[in-house]
C-alpha cells in the first residue's frame, strides 16, 4: 500500500479514477441533502400538527371552562293552594262531669255503700255519717222552738183581749219565727249526714272507711269522700300555639291517639275554645269531647290529639329553597335572562317540608332549589332539564 501511494506521489487513489468517480460523489451528496430535507420537512409537519392539536385542545378547554362557570340549577315555581298540616298536642282524658264529693257537716263515717268502679245514679246513697253534735243542736233548737211556740200562741190570745201591748206580742212572734228557722237549718244539717251522688256516673275514688272523722266542706288535705265521673262521654283540654289559633274552629274533628293503640284513632270534636290567648303561655285553650259509650277510654289516661289545620290559598315553597343570613330570609329567583335575583321574602306558617310565603315572590317566579352559599346577585345560571317522570 505504501509502495503504491509512493508510486502515485502521495495522492489519493480516487484522483486517478476519472469523471465516473466524480459523478458517484455527487449522487451521494444529493441523496444526503434530499434525506435531510425530507427529515426536516417531516419534523416541520410534526411540529405544525402538535401546535394545531394544542390550539384545538385549548379552545375545547376554554369552552368547557366557560360551561362549568355557568351554574346548573334546578328550579321550582311556588304553588298556590290551601295546605293541610297536622298538629299533635298532649292531653289527659276527663269525664264529661267529674266531682269530688265532700261532707256538708262534720261527723264520723257510719257506713259507706259504693266502692270504686261501681255505677251510681243521681241521688243514690253513697255513705251515712254519725253527727252527734248536730243531733244535740237539733234537740236544743227543738226545745227552744216548742217554748217559743207556746209563748207565741199564749200571747196571741192575750193580744186578742188587748191584755198585752202590740210590741210585746211582736217580740213573741219574732222569737217564734227565729227558733223555727234555727230548727229548720239544723234539721237540714241532719240531712247532710246522708251523702248522695250528684249525677249518674262511676265512683273512681273512695277516700273513707267506717269510723273516719270527716270535716265539713273541702278544707284540709284529703277531705273528699268520693270522686265520681260520668264517662259515657269524655272531655279533654289542649293548648294551641298562638300562630295556629286562627285555624281552630268549633265543630272541627280531631283524632285522639293512645300510645298503647297508636294504630286506632278515636274521633273527637272541638266543642268550645277560650276565645282569647293566654298572655302567659301564648296559647289558646280548646275543649274536645269524645264519645265513650263502651267505656273503652278511661278518665285520667294520657293521650295525643292530632289536629288537622287547614290554611287558605297561599303561596307554598319547599324549605330547601330558603337562604338565611344577616339580611333575613331570601330566595334565589332565575330571571328571564337566566341571571340570579336574590329576593327577600316574608315567611308564614312552617309546615315542616314546606313553608308559607306571604310576600316576596309570585306564582310565576322560578325559584332555585338547594341554592349554594356562593350564589350571588346577577350570577349567570343555566336551568337544568327536568328528569323524565318515572325515572
């Protein structure tokens, strides 16, 4: 090799190959340039495509961001109708007539005739009392009366003969009538030794036994002899809050419920109201009567009273449309341009899931349900389509 290069005087061998070798070199160079150009073009095409896709994605992202920025809301229109709600109040059953029987005079119980649970008729004897003090007073009054009567008759004959003055005769007449009145009063007290029933009913309490000392009247503790109740019809009292009192009407039906028979309601009737609000409790007292011909209900039993309260036609909205803050109660109304108006409202009766709206909205307003706390005045919203019924 060195000898050959030395023979060529140090020149490369391709200098001695001629024009054909030059053409081969040119083809190689052109191929290299074409390949480079193609690769560069492909790179430019890929770069352009990437820039186009990025721009398109940016437009889609901006469009979706704009859609997300518009709050989707569900709306409801206020309903214009009457509303029925239930109000449950506690109470206790009482006999339509109920009385505690006291002695009218002081004495000892000689004998009692009626025990608890037994029926009685009006005027029937319940017990007899031994009243020795009254009996002694009757004997004394009777003696005084007999003496005054003799004097009255004697002085009457003397007056006929003008043997005594008219004044003396009048004194004897007055003494006679006075002793007669005293005797009558004491004999009436003797009759009080018989304790009788004031009306038809059932003995619900007996607080005496033979030999007990009882005092006249209802003074002291435990002085009542019997308690009698008339249970063919029962009554009970309930106290309705002031904000519901206007919807109570005499003649309205009520349901009476007992805890031991919650599935069986008994119909009662409002027969009267107090006609005024109690300033202490801010309630209206009502009386309800319940038929009890079968004596199934017992006086003194605890019950619940379910009142059905009807309202006049008014605007009603669900309570989940309300917003509360320092400015009061408000609702979010969607205006025709799909922008929010925060509207102050005046609330009426709260029915639980619904509430009465007295002022602030109309029946045509579209009110947002479950408005978020971030909702603001003038905010653009989109009304969500209603879900198909049955789904």
